[in-house]
């Protein structure tokens, strides 16, 4: 047996191997419809109808079922896109929005389901207490019901399902008795009188909060998803069937109530259904059966959510509940906790109050389920291919917003508290920084956002103000890698991007393995350095060629690297084949010619260890300023970016430059420049720059920026001296050689954007002039044709004296018109040529000539 076969089994393995046994009817439709046709239908629907009138009761029913229908289509879309396991709504949301949202909603859903057990059992207690010769307190009866249901839940889903079929028959008999009595007693005049609400009724949304738990049962089948034979097929079919059945039943019951009993009686008598029914005792039986079945469904669903939470190991305290019992992995530990929560909740004893709490919790879960569907669909991920096609992402988004709005309308304070509770869990999970345990839609969403923003970037001309460091850090050995990547991270910070690049020897069949091994090592070193960068590994036998190809091909669209970062070659030549001094300089020169800024970093290991010590005094960064050129401006910008790192926040920038003229004037010029570019720095003027001067002033500086040149593939300082004379004695040193224009104070109107705007303006003017001349040219041609037609008519009629005079006039007009047309043609051709030049210039600057002028 292999070591992998001997590894410890996890709860996730147990869940994956469990094969569901329940069908669509038994596993989805039955628990859903029995939960919907529960305590609210038998004990509170009369109160709802009487309190707000038949008209508003039907409106209330419509609003509630808009939520259920929208959420059902969202549920069907997600459930048919993935293989649903145990956990129901929690599983669907967590696998779409990630473990942080999933963990937060999982806790809320579990509590909602657990409280629902008590909610339904309190209704059961009220129904039994109302029976003749029953003197027990409703709370005691409710507690007894919880104990009885606990044993059924302990035995498992099969036993609970058998119990549900009995309940379904009893509820059917109760409804038959009610409708039979209602048809006999129904009066049109009563119905009309009950259409409007009584004048002293409670607020609409308060009644809605009492009613809404009636429709929450439609997701009970989702909670049983781990016990289904085919969740992807059963969930949408069973859920939609249960919702459709419930709409018909509730609509019919409201209509019957409206035509049989007065609003006042309905609003005050919770046993109104018994008065309408032909056989009142069947209603009592139906109430008892409905409340017990709804409680049973919640008792079965809640532990499975808790088990799924525990199996996902999001909360360490909940892993205890991941273990199941028996071949069906029955979550008995969760059953124990659910029973305890239900027993505590019944002490409240107020059905309407608990109904409001349950409503808010379920509305939050439905809102997130709808958002999860919108989120998944909005990513346009190729993997989102639900078998259920009849959904729309904007309808799901509307459902999410509707749920949020109703929560606020129901109870603003408790709604905010519920959101705050969930948000606290979300922040806890976010701060715990756990690695992702499964794939969710987050990466697809990020990709869709990146794609959209790249398109936006491509549509806007590049400008100097948009410059950010985008580094290619070439590193091939671990002992120098951490220094280089850390320095690159100081530059990039939260502003730029960096890719760590390795070019390793390799070819042929072993190339893929070589690259994988090198990438694995590179990723580990990046993690040790605690920096953010992208690993890039290429295996090749020709370093120079691969180096150049990488520079030419790396990046996507407008997101192109602009700088190459390498270690000083003396630290590399003993380790990297092909990077001895001349080849090293040749490769850097190639990068510079391709438009890359060059940054060469040097720091001995002992000095580096001292530099990054927490108690190290990093108080000064020196810049050796040649003249105000691109390299100098780039060094100043890089030094400023380094000071934004918390490690360097106390460092001051000092700019050292040579001046043979008036020191004060040169100092004032530099100070004015620093003020214009908004970078705090202090100038220091010296008589000349040479190795001795550099060591004299920068020997104690924590970080030094120096310009360099490449002469015959050798790196030298700006005065022609060898860099070896100063680098070994300085602390951390960055050698910089700019290849692109660096403007630290570019106006928004400058650069390509300004040039493009001017070119577009010029093009627009030429378009207007060309259109005007074309119109004049067409008018001239039309006039010419009219004159020619008149001349033709006169010549065709024979020449008379009067016609002869008219002909002479027309011929002169014809001559003038031909001259006008010729002149306009030449003018049009000239403007057309200028227009074509303007089009070419706009395209050259990256604009679109077809773009509408704004």
C-alpha cells in the first residue's frame, strides 16, 4: 500500500464517498412543501388576512413569492452547475463566493434552521394546548416535541422521510376539510367587505415579517443535498414544484378566508381555520402534523449545514461536528447541538418575535444566494455552464437587492445587527488568512475585472503621469534572490508590479520537469521573502537569446514591463553560466536598446543583514546626480518610492551633484526643481565627482543611487571609472541607467494624450471642412446638370431669336459653373489629402479616427 493510501481519512473523504438515496419527491419536494405548508398556514394565515385585508394579503403573498421564485431560479442555476454535496445553501454560496462569505452565511443559516426547530415546536405546543382536556404549558409541550424529533433525527434521513409521508397525508386531509367547509360557507359580500384592511391594523411590514417564514421552506431540499441520488436534477425540479404548489394553496386559503369570516374575527382568532373546516378535528391533526414536519425538516437540515462547516475546517471549533455516523454519514453531533439550541430558544415562547428573527436570517441567506448566482454569471467564466437555462443574472441581482430592502423595511435595527454579525464573522475569517480550500468564482471574477480594466487602459493614451515601476527581476540563485526581490519590493510597494525571472539550463524531454522544479523553488523563495511578485521560469540552452525573447514578449496589452532589475555581476559570475562580465554587460545593453530601464543592485550579505535589522538606522538615501537627465530623474523617483515603504519612512533623500559655478544658484535651482516635482530632497554640491568623493560622502548612507554607463559591454560610472572602486565599500547601492523619457512634472495636456487630443481636434476640423466643400461641390454639379439640361431643351426646340439670346446666357452660366466645379474639386482634393494625413497621425498616436467627437 502506498503512503498516499495510508494517509489519514478526512471528513471530506467521508462525504465524498457517501452515495445519496433520496429521490426528487422524497428528498426535495416533500420536505420543502411540508415546511411551507406549516405553522403559518394553519395558525397565522387567518391573522395575516384579517389584519391587512384580502387585497394586501394577496400582495404580501406575491412579494414573498417573488423572492422565492427568483431565489429558486438562482438556486437551480448554481445547483446544476456544480456537483452539490452536503450543506445546502451554505455549500452553494461558499463554493461560489469563497470561504469567507460561506463561513459567515453558514453560521447564520445554521442558527436560522436551529431557531426554526423551536419556532415550529412552539406552534405545535400552542396547537396541542388548545385541544380540550390539555393543561400542559405550551413550552413544556414544545420541549417534549423537540425531544421526540431529536430521536428521529438521530436515526437519520430515511426514518425522517418515512415520517414525512404520513404527515403529507394528514396535511392533505386537513386542507381538504378546510376547502370543503369553505366552499359551503363562502359569500361574495363577505369577500368584498374583507378586501380592504381594518382601520386599526398593524403595519404592513410587521405582518410581512410574521408571514415570511411560511415561504422559507422551499430551500429545505437544498439542505438535504448530500442525501440525494442526483442533486443537480432533483433540486431545481423539486424546488420549483414545491413553490408552485404552495402558491396555489396559499392563494386559495386567503380567498376562502376572505369569503367566510370577517376581518376582525380572522385577526383575533388563531383557530379560524377550524371554524371554516367541515371537520375541525382534522385541522388540529393537520396543525400538529405540519408543525412537527416543519420542525423535523429543520432538525434534519441544520446539523448537515454544521457538519459541512466542520468538514471544511473554516472554524477550528466546529471541526468536531464534521464526523458522521453510519453508512449515510448522519451528523449526530450536530443533532445534539441543534436540539440544545432549540430547547434554549423555546424559553422565549413568543411565536411572532421568533418569526421576525427567522425572517431576517433567511432573507440574508436568500439575498446572498441570489448574489452568488449573479456573481458567478457576471464573471462569464467558461466553467459556468448550468444545465438549468431559464435564469437571468440581472433578475438574481434584483432578488438580492429586494431581500436587502425588505430586511430594512421589516426591522432596521435588527437587520443592521444581523448584517453586523455576519460582517464580523467575515472579517474574522479574512484576518485569519487561511489558504483557499476549494476553487470558487473569485478568480474568475478577478480575471473578468482585469480584462475589463486592461481594455480601458488600452483605450486611453499612455501618459508620463501614469508611469509605475514594472520590474523584471532576473534571479537564478537562492542566496542572492532574497536581497534582490526585497529591494524590488521596496521600489514597487503597493504601486508597481514585479516578476521574478529564472532562466535555467534545460532542453528536450526533461525541460518541463526542470522548469517545474525551478518554479517550485522560486515560489518558496518568494514566500520566504514575503514579497508579492509573479514567478517566471524558462528552460533554455541559450541564455542571451532567451533573455532577449523574454524582454520582447513579456506582458499583456498595456501592461508591459519597463525596467530590468539584476544583481551586480560579481555576485553572479561564479553561479550563473553565461553571465561573466562581458556577456553580462552585453545582455544589459540589449535590454537598454529594447527600451528597458536598467537597475543593478549591489549589497554584500553582511551589510544586507545589517541593513534589514529592525533596529537599523535607515536615515539617509543618497542620489549621485549627473545632470537633469532621464537617469537622474528616474533615480529621484525610485528613491521616493523606497521612502514610501514602512522600513524607510524616516529616511531623507540627499541629492549630490557637481557644480563648478555659483553653488548658491545651483542649490536654488535644485530646490526649485524638487519643489516642482513634489519630492522632498536636500541638495549637496561638490566640486567634482570621482570615487574618492563618492566614498567621502556616501560611505555611511544606508542606500545609494548612482548612474552608470555601458562602454564596450563593461559597466562604468559616469566619469569613466570602474565601479569596482566604490561598490565593495558602500552599503546597498542601486546603479541606474534610464532608457525612456522620465518627466516628473508632466502636465495632463502634455505627452501622447495631449498630442492625440490636438490631432483629433485637427481631424475634426478637416472633417467639417471636407463635408462643407463636398456639399458645395455637389451643389455645383447639380447646377451644372440643370444648365446643361436647359441648353439641351433649347437646342432641341429649334433656335429662335429669343432662344438664341437665352442660349448665350446659359452657355456663359455653364462656363462659370464648370469653373466653380473645377475650383471646388481642387479644394476638395487638397482638404482630402490633409484629412488623410490627420487620420494617419491619429492612428499613429494610438487613437481611433472613427471615435465620436465628444
